[in-house]
C-alpha cells in the first residue's frame, strides 16, 4: 500500500514537471509569434501599424511546404481587402530596404488570401525578384512560373518572362536565356519593355564576352533602345575590341619550345620570361656537364627528373601566359561595357 502511494506520488510529480515544461514551451512560442506579428519595423506615415495589429497569424502547411517553414498566413476572419493592400505595401517597403526574406513572407500572405488573380500573380512576381536578389535561382524560377500561370495582362506577363530570363542569365544559363529573349522580344508590343528586353539581350552577350554576337545584337535590336548615346558608346568600345588582334597560345608554346621564356616574353610577362630562361639554361648546362664528365647515368636522371620537367613546365606556362593576357583584356573590355550600361 505504501509502495503504491509512493508510485502514484512519483508519477504525479513527473506529470507536473511535464505539464510545467509544456506550458513554458507554449508560452515561449506564443511570445515569439506575438513579437513577429506586432513588433515589426515600419516607416512613418507609410504603414498603418494599428491596422496591421488587427491581424492574427497561423501557420499554413501548404505554403510552408512550397516556400519554407517561416511562412505564416492571416486568419480569414480579420483579413479583408484593406489588409491585403496593407500587406502588399508593407512587402514592397521591406523589398526596398533589402529585407528580402521578410518581403517574401508578406507577398505570400497576399497570395494566400487574395482572390484577384492579377494581385496574386504580381505577388509571386515580386517574390521571384526577392529570390533573385538572394541568389536563389530555382526558387525564383518557381515563383515566376506560378506568376505566369495566371491570366494576367501582357505587360505583367512580359515583365515576368524578362525577370525569369534574368535569373537564367545570373545562374549562367545564358544561351537558353538568349533563345527565350529572342522569342519574347518579337512578341512585345510595349516600347519600354521591348527596350528592356533588347538591353538584357545585349548585356547577356557582353557577360559571355562574345563580342561579335554583341555587335550583331546591337545591329538587330539597338533601334529598340531609346538612348543613342548609349548605343554609340557601346559601339565605340566594341570597335576597339574587335580590332584587337588576339595572341595565340599555341604560338607562345612553340616559341618557348624553341627558346625557353620566349613564349612568356611574347605574352608580356617579362619576369616569368627571364625566370624560365635562367632555370632552363641552368638545367641544360648541368645535364651537359654530367655528359661531359662521362656520368651518363646521372645525366639521364637529372634530365628526367629536373631538366625535362622544367622544360615542359616552361612550354605549358607560356601557353597559359597568353590565355591569362587575353582573359584580362576581355574582362577589362567587358567591365567597360557593363559600366556604360549601368550608368545609362
């Protein structure tokens, strides 16, 4: 009987402890939720905090699955059209100040409770822009696909397509992006969007450092860009680029085969040229000394392990010197062209 009472008491104590920790955990979670919903940054006279505080939040399992565990949605009983407009404005404000993750959360609130397809598509579109800023290309593509699946006007649909293409360019899938751009640019009716598409197309070829293609795009689509000075400046630099005679890595390699260091000298790396010449001369001289004194075994070993390796390395480095030189020149021209576009 005493043992039974002790067991009941101990079990009761354990239950009380469990209830205490459970209550503490619930309180902590509620506290975090309240702080998330009510303690929010806001720009004076732009976001109505009092109206915002009327909203109550609950987790959306479906949206959490698609967009991550940090997504919350509003209870329908208080989320009216004014709340949707307020949320949209607040999301735009967060985007402008660079709080992209928080902005995505607010855009997806709009998606969850808005019934207007244009507003939903626009919210997905802006969420995609946030993902681009964060470098999350797959999520950006997913958001743009969802935005484009709604029946929206041509202007918004074109903006969605152009942003999707921009994400493809940013992740390095430039050739496919250019094919998509060529398709889009021929179907655009709005002049400002046609200009934007043409500029993206030209920029993509500059990033590729495919300057002949850039020249072709300028010729075919430069007329869409309402900035003659910009086109003139790009054309001027392109003329310099295309006049530049590229040095041959193969030629550098064979020059250094004939005389170590000569290929590096051809590439303009004079220090490397002198170093290659001196080291290889020393190695060939040492090999010759072994042969002169009849130490053929040592001569063979020295040649195999040092002389031949330095000689082969010299030929390889001559080739790489020219590749580095041409890459540097292309990068400089690329940066000049991109700077002109940035400053347009």
